[in-house]
C-alpha cells in the first residue's frame, strides 16, 4: 500500500533527509519521499501495524502527523533531527 501523511514541523532538506533515513530503516517500508512544500511524506508499507510504527517513528523524531499533539518537546526534537539531517546529507 502507498500513502501520504501530512506532517508537522517540516522545515528543510535536513528534516527531509532525517525522515527518509529513519523511515527507510523500518521493516516493510519502501519508496519514502518527502515534499517540503506540502509538508508531507509518501511511502509504501505492508500492513496497519507498519503504518502505526511509521507514525510513532515520525512523532519520536519530531514530525507528528497533522492533527496529533505537537508539544514544545516534540518541536525541539524536530530541531535536533533537522540538524542531524543537515550534517548527514
């Protein structure tokens, strides 16, 4: 299955790089692409459990799905993830 999720806190290519690396490392997740203009991530996955894991990973790295809680601590995580993504690009 392929889906697109709108996410929060996406700012730049560093953020996108982190998201692609983190999601691509998950089992049964393929073809991860991030669109900075629409603040969205598109990917292929195999089942509902995998989708739940993807959403969890996004939140843990600071990019919760639109509509989910976006606390100050989550926003701080996105800044750290962004910096790491810039260094590793």
